[in-house]
C-alpha cells in the first residue's frame, strides 16, 4: 500500500477485526520509486475470504487483494483463572502432545494494572507466581 | 538476501519492473548471525515466472529463488482526466460491485508539481476538488 | 527495549500521551544477540522531562532513559471548519512565511466515516473538495 | 509473535537452525492494539515440517504455526579454494545455465579477519582479487 | 550504511561490544536511490568516543561517523540470586525512588534452559514465582 | 510523518538532495493510534538548516521540523581511477590515521553494468581485482 496515509490506514486493522478477521497486521516495506510503504496482511477463515477481501477494497485505496490458503498446526486452548493480589486474572492454557503453556490474558492484566495503578508487568509477574 | 550491499541491490527493483514484473519490493528482516538483511519480493504473471526468476539469479547474489502461486481479487480499472489549475491530470477509476474509488495518477501529479513549483499534495488536493 | 513483550509495551504509548507527552513512537531495531527489539521514543516539553522519564521507568522494564534537547521550527496553527455531505469537519490550517497547508482533522473524519458508513478517505476527499 | 520478549525469542533462530531448519528469520511487524511485534519465519524441508513446527510450539509462546509449501529454483553449488595473503579461503561457486557466481565463504573470511586483525571486507577484497 | 553487505556488517556489533561499547544496534532505514540500508548506532562512554569511532571506521565501509552527547537517567542496579527447580538464577534488582523492578538475568536463564531442556520462558516463569 | 502517503513522500528525498542536503532517509516507525508511519531525517550543513527546514515544511504535510547539531569524525577522501574489462571506474580512497579504504564509485559501476549487460556485482568484483 503506497497511496494511503498511515493515518487513514491505521483504523482498518480494527475494522477488519470487528468484521471477523482472525488477525491483521502491517509490515513496513520499501516499494519502487523509493516509497516507504506498508504491506497490509489479514488472516481470515476461508469462508470469510470474499467478504473480508471486499471490505479491504472498500476501506482502503488498494485496487486489488492477493490471497492464498495456509494450513495451521494449532495447540488446544482452554482457560483457567488465578487469584492474585490484583484480583482474578484469566490464564490461557495451551496444550499439544507433551507441551503445556500458560500465559496471562492481556485484557485482564491491563484492566488490573489500571485499577491498582501498577505497571502491567507487575500484574503478569503476580500471575506467574500463582502458576505451578 | 544477506550477502549483497544495499547499493548493489537497489537498482534491481527497476530492472525487474523494466523486464515486466507487476511489482517488486524490499522487506527489512533479521537473519541468523545478527544480519540486518533484506527480503526481495517480486510479483509476476505466471507466464513470466521462469524468465524473471532467472533474471533475479543473474542480477543478485542469491543462490535460489522461492516462489508460490497467489490468487487475486482485482477491481475494474478505467481512466478519466480532470482539468485543474495545474493542468490536465489523469485519474484512475476503480470499480467493484458498489465500490468506486478515484485516485490521481502519481506521474501526472509529480510532473505538474515540478512544472508549477508547488508541493505534490497541492496537486493531489486540486484533483480531489474536481471529483464529485 | 529487549526484555519486554510487545503486548506489555504497546499500552505505554497511550499512557505517556495521557500524561502529557507531545508524541511517542516505536522504532524496530536489531540489538546484540540477534534480538528483534524496539526503540521507544518520547517527545516532551522540557519542563516535563523528569516527570515523564520517571513514568517510563515505572511503566516499562527499562533500567535507564537517554534524553537530549532538540530545537523545533514550527508552523503557526489555526482551525477552520468546513461543511461537507458528511457533516462539519475541522481543518487544521498551518502557516509559515508564504506556506499554507490545510489538512482535515483525523478524529472528525473518523467519526464521520463511522456515522455515514463510508471509507475514511471518502471523508477526506469531501473535505478537500471544500478547500480552495 | 506479540507476547514474547525479544530477549527470549532471539535464541530460537539458532535452536531451529541446529535442529535442521534451512533458514530462519524475524520480520518487524505492527499488530493490533499498537503492538510492535515480530513475525518469525522458518524454512524447512517438507519432511521436517511437523517436527520443526512442534519445536517452535515448544520453544516460543505461540499457540499456533501457519505453514505453506513453496517451490524453489536453485543454482548448482560447488566449492573452490583460493589462496590469499590471509590464508586459504573457500569460495562458493553457483552455476545455472550461463550464470556463474563466486562468493567467498563467510565463516572462512571471519576467521581470517580475526586471525590477521584486519577488517572483514579486506579479506573479501583479497578473495575477489584472486577470482578471474 | 549502504555499501556494506549484512553479512560483513553483522559481526561489528560484537566487536564494538568486546571493545567496550555500552550497546550497539541496527535500525533498518531507506536511503536515496531506493537503497534498503541499515543505520548503525553505538552507545559509548564519552571517554571511549574517539577510540570506538576509529574502530567503526576501521571495521566498516563508512567514511564518517556522526556523534552527539546524551544524558541518562539511570536506576540503581544490584543483584540477587534465587533458587529455582532449574538451579540458581541471578536477578537484576533496579531501584529508583519508589520504583523497584526485578528481572531475571538472561545468560543464567539461557544456560539453565539448555541444561534442563526446557523453553527459556519456563525458566523465566520459575524465577518470577520466587520473587515476592 | 503520519498524514502523508508514501507515494507523495517518496520524491522529497531527491528534492532535498537536489537542494543541497548531505543525505536524507526514511525510518519506518510505529506511532500512536496504530499508525504505520515514517520518520523523515535530513542531514545538512549548519548554514543550510533554515533554508532546508523551510523546504521540508513546503514539500511535506508536516507542521514542524525538529533539529539538532551533530559532530562528525570524517576520513580524508580522494579519488583514483582503475581500468577494468568494463572500462574506467573511479574509486573513492578514504584515509584516516593508518586506515585506508578503497570502494568503487556506484554510478560508474552502474553505468558500466548497463553498458556491458552484466550484473552490478560483477563490475564491483572487476574493480576489486585491480586494487592492491
């Protein structure tokens, strides 16, 4: 994308997410004629591809959208809740074969950090302390 | 690409475009051994793939070229011309279903900006003023 | 910054802006040991430097903050309002010697785009049409 | 990848290379919620895909791995050795149709540069002088 | 830096660190003539400036080095050791006014992760669990 | 810079260089509100600062320009010419204390590469072969 300002391009990530995209992100690239441009990538469920491709055409200056089908190896996801001095925080539990990962839920941590006036990483550390 | 200097890599974009590539761009990446490297991407018509892959091998230090086939959803494109205080400027008109986008042609705007000694965005704004 | 996750670093821009910073931004960098890191820059009024430097130490994992004094050449800023088919939009008017620039206010354009269900750049173009 | 620090992500490139990946690199990206994040890409032989995808799940915070199959056009590779004032340096000779490229082997050049206390590019230039 | 390959530039970070630099990093930039280049930044103690500037001139292709003096607000640093199921890990304790931050030492965590065949973030989490 | 498209920003590098700037480059950055923006940096002789700052205000959408004075350690520069199978190529010779660096002049190499239909790095290597 080289003919849209960053200002007008930025809100499109949220609009795609609100419309059902799995994820969306920008990659800084360098195009012809020395243009400091941005590549806009959107991950969608195959069933949403045409609908979300059309939304990109509607919301940005681009003339076309390139797409491809990818495969995924995904871990199983579940949720736990831990009690910390900053309140209850949900933890995402991901498992795959013998791998197990627990990571604190960002939105819960952010809300707690604001409520208790502490740094976000203090909340994260409080959660880690409760994980075995 | 981690064994070619930016200086010798830069002209390759133009050479690929002159040879018929649809688009070409650089993406800054970070490779092993702490190398601040560049990924070189070229978009080509399928019929040109072998010819342009060979050109990349000829013009750069790379030992191999990776490729994949992509699909595109593209808007219909047509051209209009608008008269502004900076002369005649072509406008690209893209349509798809109920979406219509008009964007000024860059090369026309640049030439007008240089001729009339104004900023490029002044020419763009003059064009927008003529679009309904 | 190489020891903080993007997730915990991202909200810090808004917190610094809310606390009175003039601007704040991230620059992707590559640090030693092959770390894909981020440089965090904050622009502040000189009188706010110590207060905001301390806030960065509080909100991030960094051990120190580097700072320097810069000078600025700034245009004069004023506001106008234009009436478009998408409602009233404020326009920032910047002047300096014989240079005059008018740019639509982003927040007004975004609100109008959402209200009228149009692309953001359609609102911008509607504003440009009203500028002489 | 937006929930892992650069510090903990950086060693993963070497671990993937040691485990048999063909190449691995980071791309700076910008994700939702203003996250200055990193995309981690790994190139592997098809037969290694499941094993190395699992290794990524084990070594990083990611919940899933996306993958696709690519094709390659690769030059033929052979090795020569040249004698320079900095000792013997291997040179990679790549050929494809009428294209021939000779590039000095990095590790040999680095070792020679350290041994003779010269800049790395001085060793490279010494090698170029020996190539016809 | 636009006339040096990433391959030959990468080792310079370590060489500057070994020679006493406080820190060194690369920033991807886009220079004239469409060059995907790299900015090389080095942080040094003022007394080391001339010596390390000369080292950069010696080790890279650059013709000149730009420098400026910066100020720093730095937290007080001390070390603690915690015992985890992965052995003893040093923790950096940074304090400034009422701010206190504890972060595990990277090299200790990396060594423990390799020795116990676990992911690096598992070691970090084990350390966080021991911090109050 | 977050309110100008890459397309309209790109020509400004050349315009600044034509007006006497020593160098100009773009750095990809991430600004507030998730904007994938660009930082525009220009290096100028102190005597040109006001004139070129005004030119940036004229040619871009920016409202202000920040500046600072830097110092430089610069090598002595001279030119030599070498004869290669691709014609005469100028070589920049840079010296400082006991450091001596010879690098081929880019524009000469590019012209020769086009004239003889060879890759740019073949011309560079031909030049290196002639340097002692």
